[in-house]
C-alpha cells in the first residue's frame, strides 16, 4: 500500500473524556493510528454531595495507556474549565502545550505555582497559524468569548477537516481585538467540513448574544448615578474585557481602581504584561491604599460573583475582610450571572450586603460569552458539516443543538450525542460510535489527588447528616473487658440531654460482648461488626437516626 493510501485509510477517533452532560471539565482526545493530541484540559466544579472536595479533574487513564502517541495539549482559551486540570495532568502526561498569548500567560501562572515551569514545553501560537502534531495539522482561528485570545480550531486529518468552535460568540464590536473570523469558517465550509464540534452552552436561547459593549451602557449609568458612593464590582476573574470596561469608566469619572482577589490580580497582571488590557497611568492602587482616597473616588474590582465562600466579596459581605468594610455608602455590582447551582450562595451574599446597608445591583450588568441559537446557525451555515457533534454543556444543551443541526440540514443519523468516554470513529468518511474507554472524575481535596472516592464521600455525608458515635473498650489477651465500654458522640446528640439513651447504648454494647464471650467469638473485627450492627438498630429504633458508629477495641498487653 502506498503512503498516501495508508494516510487516506487512517482511522480517526474522537474521544471526549469530559465536558459532556456537564458544565466544565472540558477535554477531548483526537487520535489517529500513530498520534494523539488533547484539546483542552479543564477542571470541573464539585457537586453538593462532594463534601470537602476542591475541584474535579478528568480521569486520563486512557492517555496514560497510550502515552507514546501523545503529541501535545492544544488549548482554546484561558478559562478554568478548559485549563484548570493542566497542572495535575501534566504530572502524568508531560507533553508540549500550544495556546495563544494570553491563554499561555494564564497557564504559566499555574505552572509556576505547581513548580512545573521548567519541566513543561510551551509554544505560543498566533491566529492563522497551523501546527503539526503527528498526523494532525491544527489551525487556530480567531473567535470572540468573555476572555481575550479565544480560538476555534480547524483540525486537518487524513479523513477530512474537523472544526471545533471552542467556547465562542459572534461579537462584531469586541472590547479588545478583532471580531470573530467568520470568513475563515466560510472558506473551510467550501473546502468541505467532515465534522463540527460546536459549543452548546446557550443552544436553548433564541436570537443572538449581545455584544460585550452593551454592558458598557449599564456600567456608565451606574457610575453616573453613584458619583457620591464607593463602587464595588464583582465579576469573573478571567473576564478581561469586563475589567477593561470598568477601568475605562473609572478613568472617565476620575476614580482610582483597586483589584482584590488573588485570581483576579494574577490574570489582570498577566493581561497588562501581554498588552491584552489597556490601563491608564497611575489609576491602579493597592487595596491598602484605599483609605488614602475618598470612597467616592474609588472602585474595587473583586472576585466572588459566584458566591464562593472564601472569595474576597464573600469576606466583605460577612465582615471578615481585613481591608474592606461594607457600609451604607457602597454600591455593589454583580457583573455576572450565577452558574447553575450557585444561586443560593449568591443570594446569601446579596442579602448580607443589603443587611450592611449597601445598595446591590445585579440586573443588566452581564452578557454571556457563549453563542445563542442564531450564531450557532451561522456557524453551521458557513461550515456545512457532514456530521454534527454537540459539545460543552449539559445533556439538555446538547439536545438543543442537535435540533439546530437538524434545522440546518444535517441528517438526524449524522448528529452524534456522545457520552463521556464514547469513541466516535471516522473511517472512509463514515462515522460511528465504536466503543467506550475508561473515563470519569478524579477528586482533588487539598494536596490529595484521587484519594477521595465514593466511600469517603459517603462517610463525610453521613457524618454531616447524623454525626458519629464512638465506642471504646479495652480487652485483655483472654478476651475479658478490662475497661469500658465508653460511648462518646460528636454531632449526634447533646450528651447532657441524652444520658439515659447513651447509658442504654452502653448496655446494648455490653450485651454484644457477653454474647460473643458465650459463643467463643474472639476475633476483634467480628466483635466490632456485631457492636456496629446492634447499636445501629438500637439507635434507629430510639432516634430514627443513622450516625456513623465507630467501635474501637484496644488490647491490654
């Protein structure tokens, strides 16, 4: 077989290891016979039942098994749900990273924090540039999003062109840089696009996503109406365009600007250094310097718009922030919409701010960075893909885009609603789901990666709901009880008001020990199990509760 024929017949596999049926943890594998590259490497947000978990990262066991084929990471933009897992995954799969300028700058901050800068190869890519990763040639295409330097990708494969939009919107009047490169999408469509992987986040919303500049009209009004008050604006740390607008209006109304929140400071410093944000001279001050200026001449840009418990705004709201005290002469602006699931903590902070006398503004102060239905239709119209593969969103979002694809002429059988771990095989111009590979979520808790699993989470949930009962006794080598049993509780009952019940529990434990002695049961594991069973039944009968029961048997030497 000739080399060209071999390339023509090379099978391409698309494997999402995250980012489907969820918001976040975006990571997709593109594989040929000899090569693999990884598109994005994001973190996910812990669910309510994941008590104590800091973040969720994808299971990359499949990539570890095929490490010899992996050529690199290609990153579409600098949001956490697309880059947040990189420092953890790079420790297992250390291959080059390819990204645009600001995206790479944000990544490098993370690599520095994790001590990986000197160990990681980094390549900054410009729009229009094509990189080669084994059998793949990947072209970066300019798009618009809520962060600068976002890219779509045209992936040239032996089977044809695959287009991945990344997170995008169509913004003809962006705050920084140029509008999305729609002509390039059209050129690709004329060449023939085999498959389109398109952002589905706003696929349920009709119409167009407004330009980022529309927020400027609202912000201008807020600054104009609050000229005798201090203004505090909470937004996403990575929304550099929003920060640019706030700085612009602060300059217009003669105010100094303080940036508060570690992630916000890091990203803004990076954006300034890379000339992705324009800051008037001497407008930025440190938070410590706020007291040197009248409140009505200052603006604070802060993190915490999603109700994060330890973020700067949360600490301001609950009175624990060391440098900023909220009062009646403050106007707090929420320049973001709550991420699904964050509504309660955001509402809690808003109420706390109101109680401190502040005025809170949360209407018309945000626009999305994701395309609505008409913009998605525009991309389909320009690229005219043979296959549609909705990505980035919960299942309802993927379904909404599947309907759009059908409206735009993609046959129903050519729309693939994939699940995490599915393998979509492209061969001879035909597509099918061929198998499943190992995938899932790895939980990060402090410095522990993957050491918290379902059993630990269930234990935490049980402790949180019903507390713990600890039974302690000392036995000699002959199996006689020397001391105890003593019963202590935490988070279960107030001991002084439940002395009778705990005494009955102690008697139940003694009866178990006596029964074990009569039956000649000397195995400590068996004794602990019987104590746990009998006490659980007793406590449920008495209290209708199911605390964790922890019997501890110590042997006296």
